[in-house]
C-alpha cells in the first residue's frame, strides 16, 4: 500500500465525494468540476499510484490501487460512507472497490468506462511518443507537443500528455508519472478488473459520452450484471471526458442523481 496525494476541493462538512482520475491523469484534471460540486459535497480528488503527486510503486494493478484507496479512506478523520466517482482507469478502480468493499460506499459513479477488456492502438502511440521524448534536450512543454505530433494526431491529447511533465529545481524536465511501469503494465490496465462473481447492489450511475466508444449499448448487459441497480446515462455531446467537454451538464447530472 502507498500513501496517496489528494486535493481537498472544498465543501467540508457535507457528504463526501471522492474522485479517481483516469490513466495519465491526476487530481489536477478535476479541480474545476470538483470546486463546482463542492456546494453539494465535500470533494476530495486523489492521485492514484504512479500518477501526480503520489508515490511510484509496483505492482501497477487494480487490486493494489483499491488497497491504496481503502488505506487512504481509513486514514481520514471522517468515517462516513462516500460517493465514489471514477473516470476511465479510475472508474475500473472504483468498480472493483465497490464490489469488494461495498460497506465503504454510499453511491458509485463510473464515468465513460465499462466492465470489459479494452485494447487501444491510440494508447500505444501515446506511450511510444512519451518514451521517445529526450527529456535532456527538452526546452518547453510546447516543444514536447510538437515532438508528439507524429504519434499523437489529436491536439488536445498532446496537450494533456504534457501536463505530466514538470521542471525540476535545476531546470531539467521529468515525468510526474512512472512512465516505465505504466508502459509495461498497459495491457494489465486495459483488462477488465472484475471477476464474474463481483457484484455491487448499491446506487450506481454510469455516465457515457455519446461521442465516445468506451461505453456502448453492447456493454449495458455487463454493467447491469455486476451493478444491478445501475442507471446508465449517455451525454450526447460528450466524448471520453464529459467533465471537461460538457462540464456544466456533467455537474448538473451528478448533482441531480446524488440528490435522489
């Protein structure tokens, strides 16, 4: 188990909402939405192991990440059950935690991911681009974006990848993520985290992006097999990142669902 860095985004004293980011993301990506939700929740966003401000450690697998989050929950002074929101890879962590530790949760919210295997050639291109980057020759994030162009056609993704670069005190660049471990374990992270017998019967919301292929109608049966109380809502104008692409509608959806 590793200690996890977290950001407290406000709302102390309200019901707790704990947010888990996706692969190559961090709590930083959830600051705007988190603060907008702080009127209804005490919002805390975590950095999962090998991401953001949290420790670099092996193994990089879902059971270990669940153990980290449970350990973090144990260390908090507030003992009440939480609403757990996970996006993409963080959604897989949240699903597994809900199934294995249902007593910890008041509600589960899973954003644009389903309980199934994934295989993404785009992810492989992104990891190749990051591993090819010679940090000792790098002068700026803008230069890194230019170097990513051959492998990563999407401008927004190139900019997102560079959020994982940080200058050290001596002016050099380093990766905030544990790039070697994440590269090696990408096939593990793409696999379904759940066993056939895993179930969570509590209140559950799955949010799917209508312009994303991460959650399709074909996935609904698997969702309801593991989460029989699940409500599945598709946001037509959103892609894989509804919290960024359709932020106001996303915040309104989370507030409306959790108020039920």
